[in-house]
């Protein structure tokens, strides 16, 4: 296996790492990767769509898994597919939507891989109805710290299975995954957009649609304040039978970093105002390509460069039902007060807990906000984190770059079970990452050079 020194970043470009990396082309090569690992440990890096440091291992080894992208088996009778971890949601969409099947939980970008979807137990715009990705996984083949390959499932080492779903790559290298696709897919969706005047209106609208529609997502104007706090647009969608696939329209690519001054509260406010007025007060319904509904930002290549060279943070949290209304209001008020120019915020509903010990979902509202990395923004994010923590909610690890180990422990009550599994399957902490060290998920790194 060839190892080279490279620099990697998370999608937010605020977390960076210099790593020794290899890029296996086949499963048999993946099986030899651990031979080249020293005391710096190893983590998998797939499509790099986690915003923070979940896939970064500064000073250690990294296995780049994108080339492991073969679909190995499919059973149209059950919808079960077996594939390598580097298969993307775009690959799944292109291969299976024409046959009437789709991923049961799709994150907001089709660039995400199946390995990344397992390791963060990702959710889509249909969590109420179909849960998160891990809910559809039958088994996972893992290359463990001692080099052995184990197939784990709810019946075969259920604790290791639960630690691997949402386990941010720390239980082993995922070699293959078997999961169920959803029938009834079509390349077209009927999308309804409704203008919503404030937060109460939003929550009432979600309560009306969440049991009756398959997909729903809310786009909130993150800068609106006062009576307009929480205004935005609610999108709901259903697949519709398609005579023919509509042409995919690709948007512009962002070839260079935007200068930091391009995004200020005035430009963002203008953008948000124009965007808010795109749907009439009465709402509108259109048939659109399903892919542009599921993956709206994929139309703009490298959109993370809009935030300039210093990058940005995304803050995504979930609040439990009893605290949700007050918690969301507090988060939006704090964001508005801080004037840190977040573009749009995304609001979704989640149906309940995931299967993983570190799965993010809980019932009921999840909110995601982007913050350009400017001075003082970390302090704002700490305040938002504490609002969430004090109300019994969670911050999503797939988006996180800043959470403290202490806050993490409070937010993820099944952490002791996760650590028990790690102590059994990887006592020396061979699988590690910047995130694992930051969140105290591993013993301190040894200074010895022996593997
Ligand atoms: C525009 C955008 C929209 C998004 N929308 C959503 C959303 O709606 N819902 C949601 O849940 N998430 C969302 N995300 C987050 C994204 O889905 C997750 O961060 C996902 O895990 C990224 O997958 P990846 O393939 O890029 O993996 P990476 O980011 O490269 O890695 C993620 C984790 O997976 C582990 N991993 C990857 N492959 C393997 C393997 N073979 N073996 C072991 N571990 C592995 C890595 O070590 C790391 O811990 C979004 C991200 C972006 C950029």
C-alpha cells in the first residue's frame, strides 16, 4: 500500500489535519491497511462531508475510502443491497431510482458515502416516517483493530452493531454494508412550498404535515428578528410517478474562495429577503426532480468556498419535545442578537431515537445554522450549545468541531455503553481521530512508535 502525506479538511474548512494517507482500490487492499498504522492510529475519510473533525486524524494515518465504490448485490424482491463503503448516495440514486427504489434516509448531499452514512447514522427529510440510515442496515462487515473481519448485526454482536451505527468510525473499518432500500421511488417529486410567517406558525405547520407527508423541511431566515423571528418556507414532498426523467440542471461551480467581506450581514439579509419572497403567501406546488429536492446544494459545486478561506461552522442540534418551542426561540434569538450572518437555517422534525449508542436523532425538532468563522463566533456557538445542553438536547457530531468532552457526555447518555464496546474491540485505541481525542473517546495517545 502506498502512503503519502496530505492535508485534509472537514467540509466547513475550519478543521484541518496533516495525515499519512493511503487509498485502497479494493476490499483486499483495505484489509492490509492496518499493517501500516503506528502509534498515531487511523481513521477512515470518505467524501469528507462531515463539517468538523470526525474524519480527521492530525499526525496519524488515514484511509481514503472513496474508491471502494462497488455495488456487490441487489435483491429486487426485498430491496436489499450490499455495497462497499465508498458508494455514494448519487451512485445509489442513479442505480436504483430508475428501478423504483431509493435510500430510505438521504442526507442533504448525494456526495455522502454509505460508510459515512453508517458512521453518523444520517437522517433525511423523512425521519418521522422512515427513521435514519442505521434503521435500515441489516449487517456491517468490519475490519477490527486486530485485523479480523467480523460481520455484525442486531443478532450477531448487537452491542458492536449499535456502537458502529453512529460510531464515527471508531469501532473498525467498514468493509461492506447490507441495507434495505425503500420501494416506491420515482425521479420526480411533487413539492409544495408554503410561506410561514414566524416560529409558532412554523411549528404548527410541521405538526399538521408530519404525519401525512413523506418529506418535509423548513428553511428559516436566520436573520429575521422580532415578530418575524422564525419566518421561512416549509417544503413538503411526495414522489410522483414519472413518465420520463426531467433533465438535471447543474448550477455554477465555486472555483475560488470568496473574499471574507463578500458575506456580510447586508448581503445575507438581501439574499434571505429575496429568497423568502420566492414562494407566494398562498404557496405553490411544482413537480421537480427528486434529486434537486433531496440534495438542493449539490447544484453548486464547492459551495463551502463561499465562506472564504477561514471556513465556517455548522451548528446542528436537536431538542426534545417538551423543550422544543422555548429552546428554538432561545437559539434563534441568540443567533439574531449575535449578528454573525448565518444564511438560511434548516428546521426538520425527527421521529425518535436511532439504533446507535451515539445516534443523533431524538424526537422532535432539529435546527441547523451556518456561521462564517469570524472572531467571536466560537463564543456564540458555546452559548448555543449550552442552551441545547440545558434543555436536554444534543449537538450533531457530523457537523461538530467545537463541542467539549463534558457537554458531549451530558448530551449522549449511552456513551458508557459505547466506551465499553471500544474497550473490548480496540483497547489500544488504534482507531482514533481529532474528534475522538477532543471528546475524550480514547485513552491518551501513546508516545511509543510500535503499532
Ligand atoms: C451539504 C450537506 C448536507 C448534509 N445534510 C445532512 C442531512 O440532511 N442529514 C444528515 O444526517 N447529515 C447531513 N450531512 C452530513 C453528512 O451526511 C455526514 O457528515 C456524513 O457522515 C458524511 O459522509 P462522508 O461519506 O462524507 O464521510 P466523512 O465525512 O468522510 O466521514 C464521516 C465519518 O464516517 C467515518 N467513515 C466513513 N467511511 C468509513 C468506513 N469505511 N469505515 C469506518 N468509518 C468510516 C469517518 O471516519 C467519519 O467518522 C450533510 C453534509 C453536507 C455537506
